C-alpha cells in the first residue's frame, strides 16, 4: 500500500470476501463492521494520496476480540447475558488501533468471559481450527487466532489471563504476544480477573505481531494499573540476532509439567528449536522454576475469585439480558441462570467459595502466597538468563468436544502458560514446527507446535529479538494444509 501497488480499500475488500467465503466453516466472527471498515479504508487511501502522515497500521485489517468495547457495536464477551449490549465508548486498545490507522473488520468469537481453552464455551457456537476444522483453535481468544491463521485478517487483538493468547497461537501456528501486565491498558476490556487480564496481539510473523503490539501499548491514565514508563521500540532490535544472549531452559517444563506431560511430537519440535538457538550463537543455560507446578491450582483459585466479584455486576438491571421474576431477587437469579454458561457458573461458585468467610485464608490467601513464590522464582531465573523458553502447551490442537466433559483436563492445557501470567511477565508463543517429525520437511499434514518465550518485566524487546532470530532460521511454511484444513487463499 505504501508504494501504491494496492489500496487500503482493495486489501480490506479482499479480506471481507475471504471471510464471506469461509467463515461459515470457521466460525471466527461474531459481528462484522464491513461498511465502516471500507469507509475507514477509503479515508486512509485519501490521506495517503494527499501526502498526509498515516499511522503504522494504516490500511491494515484488524480483528478485535469480542471482549473489547467498540462504540456502537455489539459486545457480548461470548455471553448471552450481554446480548444486545452496545458500548458507548471504545476500549483504549481499540482507540489506539484506530489512531494507528488500522481497519477494524469486526468482533471475533471467544470463550464466554474468556473462560476456556478451546472456544467451545461461547454462547454463539464453536470456532474451528483452520489446520483441521474438526479441532479446537485454542481459547479463549480462539476466534482472533483462527482469523489470523485462516487468512481472514493479518492482525488481531486478544486477551490473555492465563494463556488465552499463547495457547491459541500455539495450536493455530500463529505468533501470539502477551506484554508485561500493565503495558497495555485494560480500560474498556470486559473484566474476567483484573490482576491477570492483559491485551495482546496475534500475527502471522513476529514483525506483524510486534508492530501491532507497539500500536496498542503505552501508559493510559484511564487504567490505574497502567505502567507509566515510556515505551521502547518493539521492532528496532528484531534483526539483532541471539549471539551472546543467555537463553534459559526451564527444566520443569522439559518433559513433565507438574502433572501434564508434553506429547513427544511437541517436545521434539521444542528441542529442535532450542538446538537452533544454540547454533545461532545463544548461550543455553538451565534454570528452574521450583514452584511452577503450583501455578495452575493457584491460578484456579485467584482467577475465579476475581471473576466472582467482577461478574456480580451482571444482575439484569445494568446490562443486557433481563429475565423477569416475582421479586428483585428472583429476577436476578433467573437472569444469571439463563445468561451465564456452565463454565462461568462453575468458576463463579469456586471463586465465591474461596472468598467466603472461614475459607479465605485457606484458599485465596494461600494462592496469593504461592503467587509470590512464583514471582521470586522468575526473578532468580532472570539473574541467570535473558529470556526463558519451553513448550507453550503440552499438546497440539485436540478434537472439538474431546475435553468438554472434563474441566480439569481442559485446564491442564494452560499449565505452562499460567506461571508467567501470575508473575506479570511478557510472554509469547512462536510456531517452531509440527507434531509429526522434523520441522523442515515439506508436504506434511502435522499440526503446529508453539515455543513459549518469556522475558523479564518490560523485557519485550529481548523476547521479540530472540523469537525473530529463531523464526528467520526455521523459515516455516505456516499455511494450513492437510485433508481437513481450511483451503488457502487463491491469491
């Protein structure tokens, strides 16, 4: 677009056509804003033709997770209880996309209130994985991940509470980045767990995801948890390589993960990626996170506790759905019974119990102490290493419906992702191979495997630098393929 080979309108229309042709099978989108997108694209073309300054995302189509407020557009967080809610303002990250010239195509599907690892908990239906339409795209940002992997949009926004960007990125062969907690504003994001929620980006390359992340991050006075330190560039050091960098291998994640043993195909691809980092000049060191195995149970006390408080506002009075009852209490009970799905109800009950008098110290209080130990573990690890690596999740994409009857099995898919969330660290998932053999082979039908990279607090640049070097070395073809894959675009 910048050199005049194509226009923003042509790029936007091509992506809208792709969505119209294939989303019936993918299920990535909940709400389209096609008319506004084409109008915004035309405005970008006019500005560029006039020689005016345009933003870093000028003319780039962007998908927005349905957890983010977008003025006048239905925003449900994947829940029936918010059906009909049209926010009167934009979330800060959405405003930043608009200011950067991004073209918002619409809202993507997600697990209800970001609770899930498969995008099977949405009130509006499942999203499918472009690599195998019978498998999950991860969750809770599965719609945003599938939109990028399926060539519906080159860039999308998601949120990550306990791995909800990294896990879907891993199973869809995309790059997903969660910045340091507080680096991207939470203003205008529908809250799940306030001390963990963080917006981030999906892209098909490290550069694409980093450019998007740069656009949405920065201090926001509307968010009291927003980090006031000035931004550093996320793209200037992408070509710096890894020679001399200390890459820490988390020993607890290399084979077993505190109860979730990674599949052999996953570990083969992860070990190959680590070997390539060593070949590129990185110093490989072993580090330990001794309390990481307690991260998942701590997370499933802290996050539901915060959710039980945040979701108390959906009472049939202030937002969306209302089911009438003989009394106010009956109206609220009927509204919440009809509006919330099973997973949301399960977590509200867990959280309410953990916060109740007599149990607070035994559950929520202990979980917060574990969180402190994990934060200390990361601090010690980063004394020895510049960046940490390990598998993003223990499996590749599993079949739809495979774990819906077993919530604990579903939760275990986030076991490697949760510790970085509890500690507030920046983390990302990078595709590094497939589950059926050597990463370089052609013509395979395997499913993508992700490598998790974790940086120190505000250490996004070194994390992205490492990922970019590995991405360039592996040079993977990440077009979905195989007997049950969504067809690739023709041009």
